[in-house]
C-alpha cells in the first residue's frame, strides 16, 4: 500500500510541473495512460518484486492526475460557482471508492474464477479485480482525447486564438442553455503574456539521437524544478508553507486511519475468536471417519491412527504436537488451519489445499500428495473476515456522502477557510472517540463519523489550493 503513495509523491511533483509547461490536458492524458498501463500490467505479473514495481509506476501516474485535474477543472469555472462545482467533482472520489470496494466484494471471493498454466503462471480472481479497477482510468483517457485544453493555460502561454475558440464554445453552450442563443461572444481585453522560457536549442553538431533525448529530458526536468522552486518565492511562499502543513496533517490523519483500521478489525475478530475457541488435549482417535466441519478449535498432543478425513472444511483449526499414522485426507478445504510440530506417518493427501506452509515444523514420513490445490479455496460465505474487510471499506466510503453534499451546498456561502477549519476540528475531536471503541460495530461507526466529517476539509482544501496560486504555477 505504501509504495503506491511513494509513486504518487514523485508523480505529483513531476506531472504537476509538466502541466504548467505543456498544458493540463496533455499532462493528464500522459499520466493517466501511465497509470492505466501499469495497473493492467500489475494484474498479470507473477513475481512480488515486479508487482511492486508496477504499483509504484501506477502510483506515479495517479500522483499527476490528482492535482492536475483540479487545476484543469477550476480554470473553466466562474469564481462565484467554483467552490460548489469543485465539491461536486470531489464526490467522484467517493464514487470511485464505492466502485472499488463493491468490485472487490463482488469479484475477489469468486475463487473459482482462477486458472493456471502449469506451475509457473497463476491467475486468481484478485487479478480480475485489479483489471476492473483500471478500466475507469482507461475510459478517462479516451474521454480526455475529446476535451479541450484549459483556456486559462493557453492565454498564459500566448496562444490567444486557441483560447478564444474554446471560450467561445463555452459561451455559446451557456447562452443556449439560458435561452439566449443570439448573444455574441466578445473580448474586451487580452492579457499580455509574460516572456516564456523556451527550451534550449540543441546544437546541430549533437551526433547521436540518445544524446539529443538526454539533453531534451534534462532541460524539461530542470524547467519542472524551476517551476517548483517558484512556489517558494514571493508572494506565494507563505501560502505554500501553510498549505504544505495542512495537506500533511490531513493526509496523515485520513490515510493513517485507513491503513490502521483493518488491523483493528482483525484484532477485534481475533479477540472474539479466542473467547470462543475450543481446546482438545490428549485425544486418541482410531478408525474414525471425520466428514464434518471443524471450526475454532485447538487440538494438542493427540494421536490419530487409521483415521479418514473426507470432504471436510477446516476453519481456524490448529493441531499441535500430534501424531497422524496411516491416515487419509481427501477433499479438504481449509482456512487459517495449521499443523504445528506434528508427525505424519504413511499418510495420504488427495485433492486438498494443505500446502507446505501449513505444516509448521512438522515431520512427514512416507507421505504422498495427489492433486494439491494452491491458493485459497474457501468460499466467500465461509471467509467471515473477508466479508468484514469489504463491508467496512464500503461503509467508510459511503459515509462521506453527507459531507460531500454539505460542502457542495455551503462552500460558496460560508467560505473555504471556515469550512476547512471547522471540518478539521470536528474530525480531530471524533478521533478521541476511537478510544472508547470496544466492539467491531462501534469502531466502524467511529470510522464512518470521522470520514463523514473530514471530507469537507478535503473539498475545501482542494478549492483553496487552486485559488491561492497563479496559473503559471498552479
């Protein structure tokens, strides 16, 4: 999870600077394409290291999309409606989160969707989920090809004719909507563009293509760095420092809780499981057929001679220091099941998912394995913890809907700073209620309360940030 944020940090720096040089639309097209490509690629790679590499570059693309899209949208909005419309835009963060959690809920538990090509290539249902999550990005790239560039940016770089055509199109569309199609678009004055730093000329005696590419890339990166450093010059230096502090604290609280919260649910479920687990000691069972589900049990120092375990489910079962002799395990499905310090003698395993890692410090003597199934084979209904993970994510994302509506309706009425400060104070106070959480449902309620209160701060901060910077470094 953290490696995506690392990619976003670098991507925001790079694509944000590029958007001030080549344009908002062009930068969005490239960074969304990077995100979509590596998101798709991460679905198919097999190695964990390569998977992390793909997620890093996917985050690199995401990092450019998040800040650039607000600059792009805000530069075609009238000031008196900017706060409201940017808040509606922020609602699609919630819609995207609901889409992701709902797709996880609907796709990942279908373990039967997996297939393998030998032992080298495995494709499980979670990989389908990764592809589905990349589809909105691809559709955005397609839609962006039909969108115009920001007219504000075009005016900034001196492309008056292109900016005039886009503004005329916006004007004519608005006038038709107001029932005044005959109203003509006119321009009273045009801002004189400042002198733009052009790329340095690459000398004609540069011999090789890669030398020219190196000079071009170095020049572009240097221009991005200069644009970034100008955010720390007068008169925007104070704004940059203050906004940096607010962005850091708000992100630390929101994403910190998001990363930590699933672990809290896991610990609460573990405590609940521990309170109702059954212990069995020194069992001696022989010539018995087990054909029923075992759940939440610990078996210690047992002896199982000539027993058959057939068409069973093991859910949260642990065998410790036990002996299995002349036994048969057939058609076994397991979840959180382990054999610790056990000894297996002349035992057969047929069509089970008991992989090697489930035998912890165990000894297997003259044992045979046939048709071992890899990966998790338990069904969604059986995996109670998975249900809660998806359900909690879904509720936490849905909880921001009231805050989105409130911020959209009140942003332009009570002001950005008032909403930002009030939302951060209230969401900070709500964190203290987490100390009183003693059950999973209570903790989920506290998370929903925090998410609902903090979303207004996010929306306000997005609006404030784009309004406090001039176009050339927004």
